């Protein structure tokens, strides 16, 4: 089956949790003829929330894709999570979008995650249409919310209509008349992301939803149909991977095809790795996932056969960027989680299966950093927030039949180098147990510089495979420094090298005991760099978030007291009408506590947002984290004892 050619629009629906985003998705699919009736979040029968936990909690956790036709356009709709703990899932989805609908509640108005999402959309330069939902609910105040949108989200937001009967079941959306000339100017401004139209309605009653669909396909940047692959004019397929799923016993890669056509049995390079064959190809089409022979540009493909593909990977030749969002996909660096927890299997017999399951989950999500401590037999996972614990537990129980518990959440620290440090171990000289010679010097780099590797020896002084092994050993050691934390922003210079060439006994095969191997260099590099790091010295630094907090002015005093109890430091306070806006810093491990207390102290009106800002040196004894085995730092202690007792000369 070959997918038909129509104009396409890849659209995301984003919102603060409980703004009615998933309900709007259901109503859109109903109006487009995909569903016989719109599903209900309360009833747990929505099209895009497939996880049991999503239906139980009434929240979206995983991005979901569904396609529908409206007028002459095929719309690929991505329903994204609304909870702040899943912001990474949202940001990954944003990188494949042409535009987005930002949903705001007509009752609650602009909320914490609304601000975070709008900033992300603006950073990417994506066109945004705002939909003020729930105009039929008691307490709905569209005019107030429009004022919040223009003052807090964007002064370039403007209404395309008004509401009659707000706060009643009969609330209706009344669009303004737009002339032909005005429409052209409006379309240009919206597609250029310099203006943001605002529509009003209700996902429950359907008010304003058809007008929203008309606005989306009229004002947003739809892509024209592309030639078929058999026409002789099609370009090679290229695109972006934005999700990896494991279900029905197979690994499925979701990718947006940006140019050319992706065909069944194509062999495609993914992120520069050796080409892999497309063994299965399905297309999101009018509410269904159908098997096809070809997926054209602009559509979302579900691909099997790409075993090495990871979220964020590009496939095929990179197309010329046509928007800031396209440019962002090639350089996107999502803020890494700053919290972690140890996961324990309830049943001892599930430990091995739990590790295997968590490994699969980490494969689906590159920001789940899985760390195994063989010595303590512990498995730790990284987190954005406490809700993720519940999600991981639910997935393990629902999909793998494994029950788990979690230990208290702790911050993920880093170690900053204090000074340069160097070490060397000579081949054939005790206590070096390996048939390799390595000397390394480690030097601090400016914050954000990353890792560098340099040589003060000739590149031809040993086989390339040995240099590769040295770099692998260095990378592993920098992941778990002197105190067990990663060491960022470091330059490692190789100062010494030496090896025993490949040897064998007479008329015999290769003798590993007489010849250097890559494993010798990999293992020795870890030991030498560990010694260099100890000599250089490191300082343990904990993550610190920047925060913005908007509260009613009359609650400011009690809020300041609560911030102080959580070691949060307000750096700037300004008044905005009857609200006070505080900017400041808070330790990452205190963020959850602040989030829990703010609603209580502000009558539910406080808006708190935060994100990683920097790492600050800790006070007192440095926090320690256990390292995976074998631990090169533990062996240094033994070496020191041996060296002190080694005979002189």
C-alpha cells in the first residue's frame, strides 16, 4: 500500500496538566471523523492515552501520534505530556513539529507549565495558536485569561473571536470577520511566529473546535505534496527519530520523514552508523496505523528493523533547515535529570528481569540514565521528578509483571577538577599488571566545555585500536570520579605509550600472554586516570535550579519563610499588578518540597517553575556515590601500599 499525497501539517498539542489537552485531542478526532464519539479522560477511554496509569491518573505520560484529514490537509497530531516531570518527552516531540497548539484553561488561566512550554516553543521559533479551553465551566473568564496570555506569555497574542455565555453549558465561540487582505497578513505573521492567534471554546461541548481546525489549516505552515518515489524526481529519505517503542514483541522507531520517501526494504544510515534495512513500515493514517510500502515527506513513520536508532538521531542526508525547529534537532541538548533513586525489586527472583526491563526503558528514553553498582547489587535511575517513580513502577508492573519499590531521591552531583594532575605506569614495571604503558595528564576546562582528548606522543606510536581503547577507558573513568560522580569539562592528554607487538611461540598461534591487547590499554587507562584525578583533586558540586515564582502579593511573607526553610534564595522580587514575582535559586533536591507547599500557601494561585542553572560546591564532607566494579580508585589504594613497600632500585 502506498500513502497518498496531500498537504501535510505536523502539529503538537501542549498544555499544563488539567488544561484539557487530551480532551481537546479527542474532540478534534471526533470532528475530523476519526472517532464515532470523543473519549473521556474521566472514563479512561481516550484514543491517545494507552497506558493504564495514564487512564487512572487522567494525565498524558508518553507522546502519542494520530493522523486525520481536515479540508485538503493531512494533520499528524502529537499529544504530549502536560506534567513538568515529563518535559523531556515534550521537548523531543517539539523537534519534529511544524507548529503547536498551546491549550490554556479559561478557569485556571496561565499556569506554571504553560510558561515553560511557551518559552520552549518561542525558543524553537515554532508558530503557536492558543486555544482557551473550558469556556463552559463555572468560573470561566475568557477576558481575564486573554489578559494573562498577553501579559505573561506574549504581547503578540491576539483574539480571533469572543465568547458568549461564558461559564454556562451554552457557551459559544463567535469568530471575528477577517478580510482577504487581513488574512494574508495574518497568515504571514503566524507562520513567521511573530504573532499568536487566540481562539476560545470547549473540548467537552465542541464549541470553537471546528473554527480551531479551520484556523490551523489556514494559518499554519502546511507542506505541499511531494513527488512519489517512482517519479524519478524524489530525493533520498531523510528525517528525525523522536520516539522508540517496544510493544507487540518488537522494537518500533517513530520518525518524521522530512524529505524524500522512506520505502520498505530501504537500507538507511541512521546518525552516521552502518545502514540498516527497513523490515517493516507503517503509517499513521486517519486514526489507524496501517502497513505501507512507502511513507512520503511530511508524514510520521513507524519503522522496524532499525536496532541502533536512538531518540534524536537523524537518518539519511540532512535536509536544508527550513525553520529554527529543524536547526534545533541537529544540536538539541536536553537538560539532563538532576535526581536519581535506587530501584529495588519486591521479589528477589525479579532482580535480573528488572535490570533487563530498565535497560529496555533506557533504550526508549536516552535521558533515563541507568547505573548498576555490581558491588552493592544496586540499580539506580535518573529522574526529573517524583511522579516518574510512579510511572516507572507502573510500566514495570503493567508491561513486565515486575513489582518494585524506590529509595529516597537524591541529587546527582558532579566533580569539578581543582588543578591539573598526572600519572604514568610503565610497561613491565611493577605494580603495572598489564602489557601496556600509559601516561595521562588531566586538566580542568571552563564550565560547559565538555571533554577533550589530546596527544603528546606520535599518533603512529601504537596501533589505532589501542588509542581507541585508551579513550574508552578515559570516558568510563570520567563517568565515576574520585567520589563516584561524573567529572565534566576536562582535558585528558596522553603523555606516554608503549606496547608489546603481536607475538607467538614457534609454529604456534597468537599468544595473548606475550602480546599487548586493547583490553590492556582500556584497563590500564582507567587506573592511570584514576590516579591522575586523585592527584589533581576534585570538588563535589550539587545541582542548583533557577526558579520563577509568582504569588499573590498578600501571601509573600509566608512564601518567603517557606523558601528559606528549603534553602531557596530569592535574588529579585518585582510586583506585577496584585502579584509578586520572585526570581532566585534553589537546590535541586528541594524543588519537590517547594512545589508541594506553594499551592497551600497561595490559595492554589502560586505559579512555580524551575530548571537547572548551575552546580555549586557542597559544604562539609563531600557526598560519596558508589562506583561500578571493577573500581579503579579502589585499586589505587592497594597500589600505594605496594609501592611503599617495594624495594628501592
